[in-house]
C-alpha cells in the first residue's frame, strides 16, 4: 500500500488550491470585486490572484487525476482487471476534454455534454469498483453515496438529450441533490477513522459546531449575502426564507455542511491514510454542485479517488491473507 502515499502531499496541495479557487476566484471575484480593468490597484491585484489560484487549481487537478488514474489502473485495488480497458479509454477521453477546458481552449455546449458524460462514466466505474476487494463496508457505502449524485445527474442529462419524455430528468436531478445532502450528513459516521478518540471527536464536533453557527448566523442576519456566496461559490440556489419548505431546505443544507466539516476536520487530525480521506472530502466540498465546469469535475473525481485509495490503505491487515505476495 505504500505506493499510494506520495499522492497525499499532491492531494493536500490540490485541496488547498481548490479552496483558494473557491474563496478568491468564485466568491471574492464573483461577488465582491469588479472586473480586472476596474476598481483600485488592490482590487485588481486580488482579482489577478484569484484568477491565478483558479488556473493553478485546474492544472493541479488535471495532473493529480491523471496520476491517480494511472496508479489505480496499475493495481487491482480499485478497478478490477476486467474494467481496465474501458476505464483507461474513458479516463483518457475525460482527461483530454478536461485539459482543453482547463487551458481555456474549448468551451462549446457539445464539449460540456461530452465532458459530463465521460465524467459520469468514470465515477460510475469507480463506484462499481469500490465494492471489489477488501475494504470496510462503511467506506464502500460512503464513497457510493458521494458518487451517486454525479451518476444520476449524468443519466438525467443523457435522458434529456435523448428526448425520453417518460423519464423525468428534473426529478432525477432533485433526487441527486437529496442524496448529496445525505452523503454529507452521514460522512462522520461512514468515513471517519475508528475507533474515535477524545481529541479527534472534540476537534470534529468543534469544527461542525462552529461551521453550523456561522452559517446559521449568516442566514439570519445577511441571507442575501449568503445567497450570493452559495450561488457563485458552490452553485447552490437558495430561493429565500419566506416559505417553510425554504427554511427547512436551508436548515438541511447547514446541517449537511456542518457534518461534512466535522468529518473533514476529524480525518485531517489523524495521521496516515485517514488524512487522505480528509483532503478528499475537502475537495468534494469546495467543488460544489456545478458539474458543467471542467475544474469542478476534476475536483470531484480527485476527491472520490482519494477516498477510494484511502479506503484501501485503511483495510485491516488481518483481512488480507498472510500468503498473499507483497503483504
């Protein structure tokens, strides 16, 4: 399992770059700053820094996705031998398309359709392969829950383009959104390292409580600002707080992000493979719900690959046969 540990540092670097892309490019540039040709000198410098962090995150994501896929295809830990030809073909197609998007070379409607479909197929094979081999069942369920929304949204896009009116694409997208919130909520139970110790539990609970309190306060005092940040940063459309259903949805969203923050902090506080799980969760969190962007697609793929690789590394030694070569 040691061959996967070098990816931890690259995943951490990508997660921090993706977080900078969220804060400085999507939120700061999209909500607060004017364009690069207007405003003060300090505002123009911040705008350029946000653009730099976005481009850096995209290039790092493309590099890590390629490296992680190559590592995964060289072993049977994630993708079984029977999947390798299909996964390598789809993975090459996706990496080429995402590379064209990251480098601002291609951005047509047909390009986005091919990107999303290839991304959905890769995530589908990853969710299918995660059930192969020795790893904790709760990790399998956790990774699958994070993969299902992407698969459902891809299927909804495909059915809509095919004109299959009997299948309601809108209902599939809403179901995908509900599953994503459920995956975020149960992440502390399914993906955090066991057994829980006092420091790990305290850090996770503290991070979740602080995040919940911050989001709840923002929703009550400056909902308009929270609405803009959620839309430009994570592509989450908050319609308002007038209706009961809208207040319930906002509350569920706050709980989901608080639980995901608690799981991320808990995993990052532990050395070893669990730290890779934490960086993967952070990547999934900052990617948001916009799968039309090549960077968001790369962030989610790298996050899911990090979770899958970490689940292999956290497999108990007793679950592997002593006669297996290389153990």
